[in-house]
C-alpha cells in the first residue's frame, strides 16, 4: 500500500511539474569535529568547530597576533564564540585574546586562577571586563558546554606557586564519538604527573604537544598514558631550541605522526566520529 501511494504522489508531482528528489538527497551532512591549529609562530592558538556548531577558541598567540587570529576566525565564518579558554597567562598564549574578545560575542571565558603582571594579561582582563564577562575557573573536573562532545578540563589538578605558570595550564580533553583530542597548553612534567596520579582521562588520538616541544614537557610516562596517533607541535622561530630533539625522539618512539606549524603552517584535523583527515596550509 505504501509503495502504491508513493507511486501515485510521484505521478501527480511529475504531472504538475514538480521534481521529486530521492530520499537520499535529504540525508543530513555528516557531523564532524574540526580542529584548527593556527600558525601563530612561537605560540599557541587553536580554533575548534564542534559537531553541533559551537565555536571554541583556546589561546590567541602572542601580542600582535590577535588580528591574524581574528582574521582567520572570520574566514571560518565565526560569528560568536561559545567557549574561550586562556590556558595560562604567558604572553605567547594570552597575548592575542583581548583582540579576539573585542571582535566577537563571547559566551563563556575560562582561565586558571593564577595572575601575571604583564601587559598582555592586563589587556585580557580589561577586554573581559569591557564585555561584562565573568571568568570561570579552569581546573580539573570542569565540564564545558559543548553538545555531543564530552569536553572536560583535566588539569590543573592542584594549585601551584605563581612562579610556575606553565603547570597552571588548563589541559582540555575532548571526545566526539571515537575521536579524541588533548590540548595541553604549556603543562610541564609535574602537571603531567599530577594528572596521571589523579587518574584523569588522558588517552587521546591527537595530542597538542606541551610547551612547543620543550624538554620540560611531554614525559615518556605522559606519552604512555596518552598514546597519541598524531602529535601537533605549535612552534615558530625561537631561541629556546623548541622542539627539542629529546621530545621529537620520544614522539617518534611512540609511533605518533608529528605535525609542526613551523613546517606545515596551519594544521586542520577533522574527525568524523571514527576516523581523521589532516590538512596543511603549506
């Protein structure tokens, strides 16, 4: 009976000049999680387009990189930002966030409860105040408002001295179906060890390597816990020797595919819930 009705409706539609599209053409576009590791030189800035459309920004590069980050976001058709995270107050992470906040409507701002006396940090606070936003504390156990994604902050698990800014880094784990990502800021081996001891969710296919590949981050124990398939190093020309051969060798031994923004430009990793595709800007 059902097939008969379909034939009648199709015949009537053709008779009056209406094209009936096959049912398959109405299928929704498959949802993906798209992570952009923006090339900001020696610094970090990450943009995430979540499966249900939320826009997430983690860090904004150095002072002077804000305009480039804003321009990039606008090219991606970002109109507002649901989640903005400052991993920690170092200038090469927080420096461009004031310009990002000034350029877009921002719904939620997260940052660890540690201060810095730099102009970059002051400008970030002023931008937040100007938009009448409240900074939510970035610490282990905080869930992020992202639909269909298990997005949680897994570090820091403890408080640290104000001089240990890197270990205050907000570390974020995101899982979309079988796709898993870990964003580490500049978390060093102490913070890594804290997260392992606290049994935080660290296993991730895609790791944003801590502190631009410095030898003070990315311990073997941490890599054993994460087991990454891809390791993204956000790095530019620098005098620190980043990424160090020690970390590069550890990543190679872990069989992770190493991707570097200084070599490949902006790197986009797209997860469809089961697999990944990688796109490089150069």
